C-alpha cells in the first residue's frame, strides 16, 4: 500500500497513519466517520488537512491523540509515531507521556481549553509538573516558572510577568491562542496538531498567529499538522495539503502543485468556490448537494453524487488512490487509467494533465 | 394598505425618486453609559463609545460594506441604523425621514422597509416554529394578507430551498439552510434595505459562496440595498460597491471597493489588506503583519486611535484627532499622513 501511494520512506515519517478507521455510535446507528485513512506526515513539514464540515478532519486529528469523544472508537488501523510506537495500542501511562511530550495540540477556542479558574502561570507550571511525575520540590517549581516565562516570551507575549498572574478571560483571543501555543510547546513536542487555530480570530490577529507558527516551526524544527477549512490559510502556511471528503483522503501533494493543478474534481470545486475580489460581478462556483450520510455503506466514489464528471463507474466502484499530474495520491476514476472511466467527449480541462518538470 | 398581494418578487414596493439617499448616518454616536446594564457588568465607569461620530450614506440598490475587526463598533452601527439600538447623538435618515423621530406608524413602515439578517441564523430563528411559520411571521406581524396567500413556497424557491423544508424545525437545518431561511424572512416584505451582519460567518466555503451568489442575484432582481457588516475582506471585496473601514468606533476610510483595495490611504486599511491570506501569491509574499491588537474601546488611545500600532505614526498623531477628509472624489480618509501613506506604494 505504502509504495503504491509513492509515500516517502517510513523512517522520515513523524507520524504514519495506516488504514485508520473510526466509528461513532449513537442511538443504535453506526457512523463510519473514517473508513480507512492512510496518511504520512514527514518530519519538518507543515501539513494542511482541509475539508468541509463533516469531512472527518477533526476526527482524524483527535484520533491521533486518542481524544475521541466517548461514543467514538478506533476500529482498525495503526497510528505509528517515530516509526516505533503504535498510538492505537499503547498503555494509558505511555499515552500520557506521548501527549505533550511527543505530540501536542492547540484548538480553535483557547478559552474553553484553558481553565477559567486558574491563573495562566499556574496552568503553565502545572503542565510541566504533571509530566515531571506530579511531585516536585520548590527549586523545580521555580525553574518551571522561569521556563513558562521564557515560553511566553517566545510566543510574542513580552509582558510575561504580569500575564502569569492573569486569568484567561482577561486576555484577548489572540493572546489566549499564544498562551495555548506556549503551553503546547512547554514539553518540547515533535509534532504540533493545530485544529483551526485561527478560525475565531480577526484577520490581523490571524496573520500574527500564522507568523508565530511559522517562526516556531523553523526555530524548533517542529512538524505541524494544520487542520482547517480555509484554503487560503493552507496556501499561506503549509508545505503539503491533504484534502478530505466524507472521511476519505481525496487528494494530497505539495501545496503549490495541488493548488495550481488540482487533480480531483472536489479539490477544483473547493478552490473555485473561494470568493475573491477577482470574481466581482460573476457568480461564484458552488458545489451542489450535500456531504453523504456516513451511516451504513457508501457505494462507489463518495463525491460522485455532487461531481459534474461522474459516470457509471464512479457510482459503482470506489476509486483507489493513484498518482496523477503533480499530485501524489488522487482518489478519482478520471485519473486512474485502469478504472474504465470514459474520457471521450469530456472537456480537455478534465483530462489528466501532463505537467512539465519545473 | 395599498399593495394588496404580499407576494415577494417584482421591483421594490413604493420606489421613491432617487433624490434622498436610501440610508444616511449623520454624525452618529452610540455610547454605552455606566448606568447601562452592559456597562455595569463590565465594571466600567466611563462609558464605552462604541460608535463615534460616524457619517455614511448609501443609495438604493447599492452594497455598502462596513469592515472592521471585533470591537470596531460595526455591529452597533448596524443596530443603530435600524433603530434597534438608540443613538446617543446624531441622526439616522432613511429615504430622507429621520428614523429617530419616527412615530409608531412610521416605525412600523420602517420595519418593513429596512430589515436585518442576523449573524447566527440558528439563534435568530425560534426553535419551536416550523420553517413555514417562520416565513409567515413577518406578514402576521405586519397584518398583511390572509392565510392562503402567504407565499411560503415562493419564498423558499427564491432562496433556493426545497419546498419540503417548510415543515422542518430550525435544528433540522444545516447552517447554510438556516441562513437562507433568515434571508427569506428578511425578503418577505420586499424591503428596500437589508442589513446583513456577517452573512457568511461559520459556513463552509461552498455554502458561503452560494449565499453570496444569492445576495447578488436578489439585489439584481429586486434592487435591494445592502449594508454588509463583516470582518471578512474577501466578502466585501466580492460583494460591495463601496467600503467603509472602521477602527474603534470611527470610520477611518471610505471609497469604492476598487479604490480602497488598490490604493488604501489609511495605514490600518493597508494593514488589513496585507493580512488577507492570499491564495495566489502564496505564503512568502506577505509582509510583516501589523503589530499589536485593537485596544479596548473603553480606553481608546489619544489622538488617532490607531497611532500605537501605526508604522507611519509621528508625534502629532498622539495628540491630534484626524478628521475624515476628502482625499479624492468619493474618497475619504482620516489620517494626518495619508499623502505619505499613498506614496508608500502597494501594501501587497
């Protein structure tokens, strides 16, 4: 499977997700949110995980840290960290070490992730205390405090002394996201998962936070998995992009390649739907229909019902990931020479493009 | 009632000669005073000047985009324009009439002609009413038409929703569908002005584009004027004819969408435009984002409110309040150094 997708060698991978399946159960019905996802995250890269609501992108991010809600369950697959540890089968104690020390996460709404009743300083120190075994003596605590201040400095909060004595509600949204980031960095993780970290922020603050992430990525040699619905943010900060739809990875590759010549009709449709100034006076492209229900089995391609290129084969058989153009793995019959997809009569733009080497 | 059939569609009812502007704000201020409940909660004694001497005007079928970050006062401005929030001073004129001085009957008429689409569609739709009742409600409130004439199906069709949704409750709708129901309610009485507060917030990209298409189409078909309040610059860049940029309660720049985007004259507008993530030029093309954050409106900086964050600020900016001046025809800016800003070149 791995060689088929043209993925990089496993030893470069910080995270190698193999055939991961996640289900949610509610009131007797089973939602297969992730039917079997393969995804490799290479060290030192910023990988953008994009999709609309219901694409399973947040579920995937939560599954990595085993933070799924109580009715969610990993039913198959492996999540291999550093080529050695399978996160789906480790003990509770091992998992506790992985969280924070290897993989840290920041969320869209820092106010709900920070404890409203404790001061920032206490929370920054507690993270370090918890991972030092819980019982620490005074000199350590003092050291932790200094470390917390240094981290706040690093994330662009110069007035760390005063900040340590503040409660989360006293800070602005941008400051809270910086505090969250500082806290996530405090155990020096290799991988930072950022779930829509800028979606609730104003545009100038968003620009600042993206700048901060870019800066700490470079200075700390971090790998970042950036979950977002905003394609322009992906263009801004990511090296690679992974496009998800209804639980499946539809396309992945280098951002510049995928955005210039998207190979999957869903990726093209998403890119075309972004309103910009250059569209003034013209109607915007939209994607008709809705994401299919994930209850029960889905036959054929998950995007077929909304795809303007769909043919009988698309409704009958699930496409396999193939390399096409400059995208490394595209799940589309149109791009698979062996799929039996009929190209005759299609507009030339729909035919697989041959991209000249740069 | 001179219009017997309350059906939607057709040109705006009772279109008037174009001489007075559709909406005109004259030196409008809204202060939340310390004895207000909101101010008490915030532990505030001085009062918050949420809207500070704003003058704007827009004509029929025009789209005016008001852009600003959270705390800029744009939502308060929208509420004051619709008499949903009392103005502390200044005046709102709708088609020439002073909205603040309207009597009861005139206010009723005003509520038909000028309506609002709220930001959160789910919280602005009663959870206990079906879509059909929600769409009938505007007619019932305004005592228009008998039961069988309520054009529920037409309204659903107008906002491109299937008729079967008429029996649904709001919680059964997706975000985009609920937003459409909100728009259909707003359109029911064929208003001349729609104030839309963040019309695409919280929607997926495709759903957001569909809403923008819908607003464009309805404007072309009905000649409705829109006051669009948003922090999303791509939305105003796509939709608006003219743009007003707000910062801490004040309008700092106005102009046509092209002018404001291509040659921003205020340093804050430049910063906003430079902050737009750019799909085309990619990540490395961006200049340093503007430093700092919007200060609390409870305690605004002296002089020009933007001076602590402004790369162009000079000593005089700390003390002198810049007034909105005409920089070019149809173009206003409130900055002491706008000529230097203009000659500093394109921000992106």
